[in-house]
């Protein structure tokens, strides 16, 4: 009898729950004419409040459970989950613990070496690529993780968390700067091993047979990291997929934040190429999201931020044709005085507008207090001679004033066959010195031009040398510093292309110079889409990102930190004082640009943990629509991340409804 009542109650509760979902679809909820309780009352179901999931029936005092709470699931309940996910529920260890308990031991020494290897970090459910941020967060492990193999495992974990009022967190590549894939006292859904990749020659999203043309595409499990996608799509497949510049970033995390790679100025944002996602929503349903199914959810997953709308189990993205060449332009110019530096910046702004402001050129130029202009840019579609020709006027201008300007190191401008860009075995065979440091610590590079052999100070990439690592498990050496980083400060803002107009260039150059007095500032040209082809702009326009990205020619980024560092580890304590000073310097530097563009907007994944007005900054006028979709698919706020859509309703730790 008791059982039957329970089943009946649950059935009614389910119907009420579904009705609630339907009601949430209607604007009445959104416009505040009806709240949760008045809705239940109106349909005569207030009596059911006790049997509804706590997060639907709860008053404002709702809090999620921690291991110290009596209501934390019992061992047998955890066993039930473990059985449901095929034995893949694991207690999460904290690898950094050994550095506290035995800081001078061999294990701590090995850990400290491994912490500079992004693959090692990615393999640890209890670690994140960034270890923390001064005055913001420090990484801490979840209690348990479901090492998910498929959408069904994910659905089990989602249902278990919802039914037991647990804090849930999702981690793929683990590259969130803001710690959004990290939550202590939580259950983690860890997708690392969901890394299957399948190429399609003629993909049609489900249900879109008469709507969309078949097109080449690739489906990637949610735990796939970009280097593995590039191996499959470019090295083996001779095609291109738009992913991240950093090769160890996770595909699901990057696409959900918008996502840019070195060649985005031609191919657009990663989200702009998304064709379909399989996603588990808060109700435990496995849904297909594309133009024809759940199109609102599909749109939100394209740039609305990871960890807010559901757990993605796989994604299918368009693949593009590959150009003949990918290339690079690296040079560092030192100005002899502040005055000559000011003129150099002015000249570069003008040169950029006239010669580089197009879909061939992406990546970065950096200004800094030491009066250096560091250029690390990448090209697509230009052979070595074409690339060198582009830079000639700028190099000629520098050469005219040898007293004012000197080139540090060598100028490296060239390109290689695009298909070999992520083929590190090919690189190693052609230029072994690039892959592995030679004894005197210097490295040779020749970019398809045997007459140009340059000595460079740095290796181009590093390989994961742990036993069992894949032959192409590499990372750009430029990303090494960010492995196990403890951030002091990080800010970004989009720079509209109007700053490149003749009448604005001087003002912009002056602001850059002024900013460089207190902080280095990098202009990431591939993270603003002005200058991109119309189809790349159209793809990005149909995403949830702040539309400022469409008219920006670059994303300005300034950041600083130290690493490996973590609180309580002797010799590796984060320098809180230094960190706060750096945050102040960077803020003052970036304010010089903000003075020109007060409501510039910032890129959600690469921005300030303390971003003011983050809803507007990250999503602009798209925020109300995103908030509505959040309420529809996750009315109970199961998915909470720092400064994510709907997180206003939750305490900073995501445990207590405000
Ligand atoms: C060293 C470094 C280099 C970077 N380089 C670039 C770059 O070149 N271009 C660029 O655009 N960005 C870059 N980023 C930012 C990066 O793209 C974002 O932080 C991205 O969200 C990371 O995804 P992830 O899966 O690696 O990280 P995670 O930390 O695992 O996830 C990031 C967010 O997405 C959520 N998430 C992850 N998987 C899922 C899933 N399956 N379903 C739902 N939510 C999920 C997480 O909960 C979290 O909120 C870089 C970051 C770092 C640390």
C-alpha cells in the first residue's frame, strides 16, 4: 500500500514537474507574473510540494548536501550509482596532497615535473590546468567522480545528483581559468575518456533531412582534446576543424564558450561550426540539439558557457577545406626610448590595418613596459614568399631608424604545408632540434626555406614523454607556463574595428602606449572576427556570444601569474601580495583601452574572475534569451558555474539558493 502511494505520488510529481517545464516555456513565468508556488497553487497541487524534488519545492533556504551532512547518500546509495555506471564511480584523490605531506620526497619531485605537462594534469580527475587565482579560488577535488563512458552514464550521474541534492560539476579538458570545472564536496562528471572521433563525408543533423544539405563533419566525444581532433581531421583527413589554439583544451568546453584558434580569422568561432550536440539535461533526458531539434538549447550551447545548460556527451562540427599553407611571423622589436616606442606602436597599428587586417592573419602582438613589441602571428593561405612580402614594408620602416629600433633575435616569417601543422612526427623528422632541446639549449627552425635557418631560443612544442603517450601528444611550448598556473590577474576586452579608422588610429595607439606603461597587453587578432569572410561572421552571429565579437578586430588580453603554485605547499605558496599588485597594474593598463571602449565586452573563457556586469560583458543583448533557456531546461539550477547563466540565484560555492 505504502509502495503504491509512493509510486502514485511520484507519477503525479513527474506530471507536475513536466507541467512546470511546460509552464516555464511560457513568457508568464519569465515576466514574473507567476512564480513557482503560485503556479503549483493554481493547478491545485500545493499539497504535492513535499514530494517534489527539493529544488523545485524548496523555499529560499535550499542548500545542497555535503559529505558532513546526515542526508549525504549512504554507502549503499553510492553503490547503486556505481553499479548503474558500470563500476566507473571513483573516489577522487588530490595529487597535490603529497606535496604537503612529504614536500621533499621523490613523489613530490615527480609531481612537480609532471605539473608542467598538460597531459598529466588532464589525466587526473582531482586536478585542473589552472591551480587557482589569488583572492578567487584554489583547486580542490570532488568527493566522487563518474568517469563517464557514454550519455547513459552521464544521465545516471545527473539523476543521482538531482535526486540527492548534490553539487554537480563537469570536467572535460580542465582548462577553465575561472575554476568552473572544479567544486569541492561535489560529484564530478569526468568526460576525459569519452574521446571517440568519427569523420563524416555527408552529415545531416537528425531531423534536418529536408532542411540542411549534407556536409563533411566530425563527431567528437565530449572528452576529446583539440590535438586529437586535429590529428584525425587534418593530419589524417586532410581537412580543417575550427578548434582552439591551445591543443590540450577540451572540445566541449571550448565550443560552449565560443572558442577561437589561430586561424579563426578565416574559419570563425568554433561554436559557429557546431552542427549538433547530444546533451543530457537536468531532468536526465538525453536530447539531441540542432537546428531542427531543441533549437533554443542548441543556440545556448553555442557560446552560452560550459556547465550551465546540461552535460554534452558528444558534438558534431562542420569540417572545412584546408588551405595549402599555414605559417608564422615572429619578431621582437625593441625601441630605444619611450618616444620611439610610441611611434612604433602607431606605425604598427597603421601597418596592421593596411596589411594584416584580413582573414590571412591571426594570433598576437604584445606591447609591454620594457618598450618591446613582440609579434607572434600565424597565417593561413600564404606561401613563404607571399608571407614575407606582406611584412616587407614594416621591416623596411624599422630598418630606416637603426638608432631608434633594434630587432631582438631573428625574424622568422614563413609557412609549411597546412596538413603538417599538427603533424609533430613530421616536424620531428624534418627538424629534430625543434622537438627536443639540443645540448646547448638552442633550437633550429627552417620554415620550408632551406636558405633560411634560424637560431631560436625556444622550442616550438613539447611532447608528452610519459609511457603510453600518443606519438602526437604535443603542446605548444608557449602554453607550458600556463600548466599548473596560479593566476594573479587576467582581463580581456574586445576592440571594435572602428579603432582602426584613420581618425581613430592615433587615439588607439596612444591608449595602447599608455596601457603598456603599467602592464603588458596582447592583442589576439584571431579572437575578434572583423575582417573574417561573411560565412564565418554569419556562423558566429548565430551563436549566443556577445555580438561585439563580430565587429571587433582583436581581443585585448592581459594576465599574470606564477606556477606551479598552490596554497600550503612549501616553496610553492602563491604570492598573494605580488598577485594583488599585478591585478592593480593590469587593471590600470586595461583601463586605458576601456576609456576608449567603455562597454567593450569580454570573452567568457578568457576574462576576469571578478568581471563587473559579466552578463552584459560575456553575452550582451543575448543574456535575457539565455536566461530564459536556462530556466526552461534547468529550472532547479542543477548546473551552476561561477558567473554562468543563472548563477545569480546561487551562492558563490553553488550550494545555496539565494
Ligand atoms: C592554457 C590555456 C589555453 C587556452 N587557449 C585557448 C584558445 O586558444 N582559444 C580559446 O578560445 N580558449 C582558450 N582557452 C580557454 C578555454 O577554451 C576554455 O577555458 C574552455 O572552456 C576549456 O574547456 P575544457 O574542456 O578544457 O575545460 P573544463 O575546465 O573541463 O571545462 C570548461 C567549462 O566547460 C564545462 N564543460 C566541460 N565539458 C563539458 C561538457 N561535456 N558538458 C557541459 N559542460 C562542460 C565545465 O563544467 C566548465 O564550466 C585556454 C585556456 C587555457 C587554460
